[in-house]
């Protein structure tokens, strides 16, 4: 894959973002687990380890806190005072609401009508005003843009923005530091709009160029994979997946460019594999939402083989799952 130089987020951008946000976000743990094998079997070799980057333990239980805080911290006081506005299926909504509270400014969020209650109520509890609109990312984006035209406010993009991408990339800076003398051979990140994968790739490609960077998205919402196959961002007619945080119908232009130039592979996983991964992680006493479990699903289902050399790292991007749904899947 060509990695020609383009106007992408640099390692310096991510390092600058980390300096801004590190006092506000959590340095989440990187924990070892037995490397899962297809069918749920664990590795038998003591050296076969999967490293889990637990962004499910981040502020608002999702990596989105990193990018949102970085973006908002770079706004002028006047821009923040105008109020923050965004559209999101849930985790970015909570992240913007949290950042708004940290800076003492109002936030208005457009969420889908089928947003998980756990995400909607948490966003409201953080002080944001929530409006429900449609079921797709394009519908809620259109409504948020309408609100901005009518009432003003500063839009905080969910993924397609260099400050958002740089903030999300700080998770990879932590991974590299936490591995110490170990070297990553593979880093897997989920794909929604592509902001986290873009930031991770921006770091790993520069710091550990020998490591593979792999994006994972649901088979029923494979907008990045289809875009890469097409050679430009495409909009899906419909999406269907249990991973509500990975359902944008179109990747961003900037995130597409990062994935095209810096990511080795994009793979898809079925919903059944995502459910299995949520259960497998719960067996490790980790509560992870479907979107966050997609990376483990790729290993557990055999879609991706672990790194031949170096460490295998899976980012668990969030932990906001409905308790009733988790209980149902565990019983199932």
C-alpha cells in the first residue's frame, strides 16, 4: 500500500494534543490476556499474549473523550461561549457534553432515535441538551447543521477533523510507552468514522513502522472498506449492526486519506463474532460495548491472525453497553 506523504496528522500534532489533554483524560491500562483463538480457545503458550488497551475505562467510558477535549481546548473563549454542538450515536455525544462541562459552556447534541438509553441518559446527566433525529449519521448531521445555521454554536466534528484525530491518536502514544521494551507487531482499532484508526495509524506508522495497523468494522456497516475498494469515500445506502458506535454511512475525507495511506488492512467482522467477543471479554471481568469489542472479534473469529513477530494489541474503544443487553448476551 502506498504511504506517500499527504496532508495528514503528524506525530508532532499527536504529541501536542497529549500535552493539552493529559491532565484531563485518564491514562488507561494496557493489560495482558491469553491470546484468543478461533472458537474461543485461549492460547496455550505462556508467551502468546494479547494486549488490551482499555479505553472502556476512559472518561465517559470511551476514547472519544480524547479527541473532544483536544478540539474544545483549542477553541477561543468566544467560540466556546457560543456553545458546543455535535451529532453522535452516543460516545462522542458524551465526550462533547463532558468537555463542555469541564469548560463551563453549554452543549447541544443530536442523537439518533435508537440511541442506547445508557448513552442518551449519560449525555443528559453531563448537562447537555439532547435532541433525537433519524437513525443514520447523515440524518443527525443534517439536523445539527440546521441548528447551527439557526442558533449558532461551534460544531465539534465526530471524527473528520485534524484536532479530533490527533486527540484520538494519543491512545497509541500510551500503548507504545506502556509496552516499554516490547515492540508492537500489530495494532487493531475499530472503525466508525475512522478518527481513532487514523490517529493510531499516524503514531504507529511513524514510531513503529514495522508494525501492522489493522482497522476492524462490522460487515453490515463497512463504509471504510467499501471506500478503499472504490478509491474514494462512498456513502452506504443502509447499515445494520449491533455495534451502534460503528455505523456511520460514510467515512470522512480526512480519515479516508489516513486509512488509504497509513493503514495496512481493513477487515470486517460479523455481529455474531462481536457478541462472542463481548462475552469473552466479560469473562476477563471487562465490560466492553459491541463497538469496542470489534477488535477482539477479529481475532476470536479468525478473520485476523495475531502478529507473527512483536506484540498484538487490541484497542477496546468503549464500555457503554446497556446492562440488559449485556446480561442477555452473557446468558445466550
